[in-house]
């Protein structure tokens, strides 16, 4: 052992100190937590989820369909389908061919595949969404539509194959009749693979038409047939979110008006939902994904159902007649806005209307006669300027006239300050807007420096929905951004400021939510997944800590009579949960030294044992990953409380939640 190291260790041993003391521990600071008075009610919607189909979050992600382009509706209609052949003389080419037959224009499901089989060696392969994830022993539900034409085709064989071509599971399905019929089968996988594919071959020769070739894991969220990916919904549900905002994001607006999100095309029978190219497919040159489409298998009914499953308020956001202003900025003239406004009114009927109403009946026919109890609706996503305000007014008047109790979410544009923001806020305040959506994608420093953002907001103006935010480790939308501890800790610090202002800030959500590790366009994202696994980032665990300890009543926490808002790198907020009779104290220490704290609790009698949930790392670049999915996640411990006084040491670079049982 080197002499210097030996000396240090000896010193440590003799002093009985921890290494942190030697690295410079700060003096103890005394805080006062006033538990006697509820300063404001914390809204149950305080911490929620923002969902957008970006990064393959829906098709290829949450929506568990494993076959890409199952009904041959992509612009290049054989995208995702392979007929292995090296040249025109290959065995496959000599054994058969497939052609997409188009039966119409601009409608749902107009294409099908005509397969001509000349010999037993013809195969057709679907590559899935960057492969298909299959697990040993798991079962997969196959369905497809087929109509047998001329010839002797009597059977289709479906095989799950791995990248080496080995068969992991298979099923054969007898075919008969020239009418379209739905067929089904089950494949059980004998192995685990993240990049399996589905291979189809035929018995006999001749012609067979195929459509809606679909494969789902049987083990979906709540066991629903053709449902959602269980591990991903579980991560969301574990947050206990207060609301679910859907379907975006810029996807609401579209790069052009024609490609905006139209909710009516996403409900009813799945096969009748019209495909749409995903607006994120070629948005970024650094991450082109031309094979990114929306099947809308995860459509508005499924979003409402998901919100209901999680006990979250549904918050749909609709186009206000403006295409994305970062793209074309196309505008619907004010006198042609009616169909857009009608979409909003009809959506409220779809969600809440009696089953005797036209849209209530659609909901009932989809299996949900009870209303979804919609309370909020968003008008536009990230619009700005007078064009937005003019359109917002039209929507506001029409919605309020028909549904005075529905809360309308309006937007303040893409930035948290500057010309667009100032103008939007001023106008919306003047118009008496109820709830304004703010977006901020800023540096970690910005988050730490802006924890006081809401302290001086006008309390007579609109309530605030921090609808999209995330600290960017490099720059906004840079492909090099990481979900590292620096970003998560900075968000944790900032969120104390949201919580301290819970009388004003009533909804908050991190964005974007999810990313496929092989098919993303935007980073950072809260949850990462591949075809087999998923993990929450450090940012996810920060969000979860807040959401799981949202409380019902805001308390004050002060130092020397002043709110703690980041002075000397210490941030804090405190809430009480009246139902659970618990107090949650959240503290973020963004400093490089541990911080000893004495917290005096006034106006309540907590039990002697306090649960401590700690996220800490001096490696600010640290990240979670598929191999270390919980590296940055809360560690649980306890600390004793004596005579209403809590003496603790908050580690350096740490976010800690103290749970006090009353
Ligand atoms: O979250 C990604 C994008 O960022 C959203 O779609 C948009 O609203 C914002 O610009």
C-alpha cells in the first residue's frame, strides 16, 4: 500500500470519520417544517405522463403488435416484408412472388398481398420493428385474413426464426375457400431472441391473398387480446400518474395539416383505422426512420382505457387548425375551422356522452358503455402567435358553450420565455384561460437556476401545466443528449419549485416518455426499451419519487424563516398526505459536499422511524442501461427521529425523500 494512502486510512480510523468528512462536509443547517398548516391543496393531477408516438413509442413499443406493416398500407407497401433472394435466379424468386393489390385510395386498409406460389421453397418474412422480441416458453397469438385463389394452396406455415434462421416456434394453419376469412393460430417460442422474424411458407401451389397478418404476445397488459406491452405499461402504472396526456406533442399538429392527428380515424375496428406516416420519420437527418408509420392500433379508445387502468385523468390534445410551425405552419382559415371544432365537441361526446348519442354509441360498441369521465381537453400543442390566439378563442367559445365544465388547456409555445411565450401568456391571461401548457427543454443549469420560476407568478392568472420538460445534457434535441444523473438531479431540484407552487402549478409531465433503443429520433427520454426489455432512467425514478409522494397538502419548509429554493445548492419541498397520514419531505443537494441538516417539525407528531429514499451519485454522467437498469434508483433506509427533530446527512449530488408517519 502506498504511504499516502496508508496515512489517510490511519487518519480515518483514528478520527472515526467517514471519507465524506475529509472531502469537506458543510456545516449543519437548520430547517423548519411547518406541518400545522396546509398552504395549498396538491391537485391529484400534479404528476402525470406525457405520451407521444415518437421514438417508436406506440407502434413497435407500447402497442404490442410484432408485425410491421401488417396490412401493406405503408407508402412503399412491402416495407417490412422480405422475400429473401440474392438475384432473379434465386430459389425464392423461382418458387413464387407476391404483389400488393390496391383496391382504393385515401381510405383505411385498401391494400392486400397476392401471393403466387410455384414451389415449396417460397417464403415471405416480416422483419418486425427492428426484429421481434420473443421469450422462451411464451405464447404468441397469430391472426390473419386470407382468401384462397386458383391452385392447390391448403395450408400456411408460420415460423418464428432467429437471426441464424433457426426455428424458435411454429404453427400451421389450414386454408380453404375463396372468401376472405380470419384465421388464427398460436406460436410457442422455444427460445429467447430480441431480433426474431416471422417466416411464412405454404403447402401447395397457386394463389392466396393475405391481409392483416398480426402477431401479439399473449401476455399483454391486463391480458387484453392484441393489447399493450406489459412491462412498459407496468413502468407507467408504477408511477401512479395523475393524468395521461395523449397523443403528443407535435404529432397532434402534423408537419402538414393533412397529416395531423385525427382522433376519429383511430377508433372503431382496428382494421378500419387508416394508416398515417409518422411525422417523426424523417424529421431529423441524424436519425431517419422512413419505416415509421402509425397503425393507430393504439388509438383514442385505447388511450382512454389506459388512463382509466392507471387511475389517471385523460388529457387529449387536439389540432387547432395549425400545422407544426417548425415545419409548414399551414393554417386553416378561421371561417373553415368548424370541422376542427366539431372534432373537439365530438371527442367530448365520445368520452362522456350517453350511449344514445352517436359518439357515445361508438364508445359503447367498442366495449365501454360507461363514460370515461373526461374533464380536460387541450387546444393545440405548441402553437404561438396571434394565429393561435385567434383559433384558441373559437375553440374556447364553442367548447365552453356546449360543455362549460370541461377545462381547456391552452399552449404558450415551445419556449419558457421570450417573445412567443410573453405574447401567448399575456393574451391567454387576458382571455381568462384556465390552464396554460408550458414547455421547457433546457440545460441542467437552467433547471437548477429556475427553481424559483413560479414563486412570483400572478396568482390571478391561469393555472400552469408544465406539460413538456426535460433537462438536455448537450442541447435541445441533440442526438448526444443523455439521461444522466446531472439532468435527473437538476430536474429533481427544479421540481421542488413546482411543488412549492402547487397552488399554481397543477399538472406536470416529463417529455418525451419512451424510446426504442434501435429506432429513436429524440433523446433524452424517460423510459428506454428494446424488443425484450425496458428500463426507467434516473429521470424516471425522480418522476416516480415525486408522483408516489405527491401528497394532498402543501406544507412549508424554511431556513431562517425563508423558503429553501436552492440557496447554497439546497432545494426542498414538503407535503402531507392526509389520507395516509404521512409527511413527505423532498430535498435535493446539488452541491459537491454532503450536507448535515437538522429539521425541526412543528405542528405534527411523527413516529420515531423515518423512511429515507435516496438517489445519489457523484458521477454526474452516470446513466441507467439495459445491463444496469436500476443503477440510479432509490435506495431505502431508515433514520430515527427524536423529539420532533430529524438529524440527517444529505449526501452530495443527491435527491432524498423522507417519509414521516404521523
Ligand atoms: O417531446 C418532443 C417534442 O418536443 C414534442 O412533440 C413537441 O411538443 C416539443 O417540441
